């Protein structure tokens, strides 16, 4: 596998930079190695320009982002739809890299913290989480990123880890972990761990739980059945953004990169799949759009080149390639 053949050319970098601040600052950090002050300056624009500013402006004074289009998740009460779209919107603001120290981010999270509750759970504050690990993993990450780490919610998730190392929203009915639930919890635990302000013992227990969850993915080659070796779900080989609660191998690999896990041969097949998804023009397309909703349009044309997918694929391949160069 000659990964240097897949390194981005100057034209690809230029194309990525000719975009929204949310993509530009991550290109500067992950691909071009700019100085920290240049990266911070570009990142600060997420709060005031482009997708980040648009999504922030759509938050209601009540703290939520509305109930979505007509007939979207008509099976749920309006209040549940409100809070789901709020979860998705907050997760995307994290993906955009909105600086949690910015005035806009502080105002936004204060509304969430002070005004949103789960009424059906005796008015439990939103950032305290609810009952499903796939949701609570993201709420833990959101709270840790924008506000403060929630120790009780982290402990709840640690207690819900299954024997095989992952998590499942269907537990205890199902004792088998779900890739979807596991990636949501892993991302949340990583943000919680990085937020600091915990004892060494707590940090050690979180790290141990993360390692078990990461091994759950790695032992299965990031997308295969442990028992049969077959692809669990072919949709995981197609890349989307936003991912919402859905797992795919690019999301899984980008998590490992972000968590600074040293890749080994268990990710080789997944890396090959990322390479195969590249178009001849050197860009990665938007393969899939999920039915979940946020009140913001970023990239919506299936099959067209996606800056989000290209950025994430290139930095994953660089992470993998750098590890091989160290050998």
C-alpha cells in the first residue's frame, strides 16, 4: 500500500481552503501545519461566519433548535423531537470546532444548561443526560467540551459497558455491543477525559474503559463480525457528514486518530476501503445522507465531492502513513 500516492496535491489543499472557516481551520491544523496563532485566528471565525454562525443564530431563546420539518419523526412527541435536533445541532457545533471559550459558545451553552430539561425524567437537566448510552455519550462530550465534565454521567456510562467492551442502547435486553452506540460513547469519554479536573483514579478508569471500547472496534477490523469475518453493514463503507448517531469506518478511524491511537494491522482493511472510496480527481464524495435533521445545509448533493469527507479521509491516511514511517 503506497500511501504517499494518496497525499493531497496543492490543488486539493486549495480546494479545501476555499471553504467555510470550520473546514479551513482544521486544514491548517491537520494538513498544512500552520502556526498556532494562525489556526486560532481562523477557528475564531466559526462563531461569526459561515455554518457555525448560521447554526448558532438558529438556536431559540428557550435553548433548543426546533422540532424539524413537518412529518420528520412523527412517531415522537414534539418535545422529544426538539431535544433530538438540539443534540444533533450541538454535536455539529463541536464538529465545526466552535471555540468553547468564545462569547457566542458561552451564551449558547448557558441557554442549554439553564433552560432545557427532560420533562419525562422529572425535569432532569439536559446536560445530565437521559437513559440511552448512545445519547448520553454525546451529551457527555457536549458538556465536557462546552461547559464542564459531568462525573455522574461518565460513571453511569462506565457502569453500562458490556462484557465485550462496547455499549448498546438496547442493553440489558441485548448483551452484544453496537458499533453505533460504542462510537458515540467513546467520543464522549474522550472529551470528558480531556476536560481534566478529575482525580488520577477517575482518569485511569475512564482510560481503561476507552481502551476496551477501542479494542472492541479493532478486534472486528472496524467493520467485520468477530464470529464470521463478514462485513456487518455495507453502509459503514459509505461516508456521510454529519454522521449523527451512525457509525461508519471513516468516523471510527478519525476517532482513533483523534485519540492518538497508534494504528496496527487491524485497521489495514478499513484503510484500504477509505482509499478505494477516493474519486479519480483525488477527492472523496458524499456517499450517504442520513434521515436525521439539523436546521442547516452544508453538503447535500450525493455523489459530489465532499470537503468534509476529503478532509477527514486525508488526515486519517496521514495518521496511518506517519505510523508506518516510524517503524
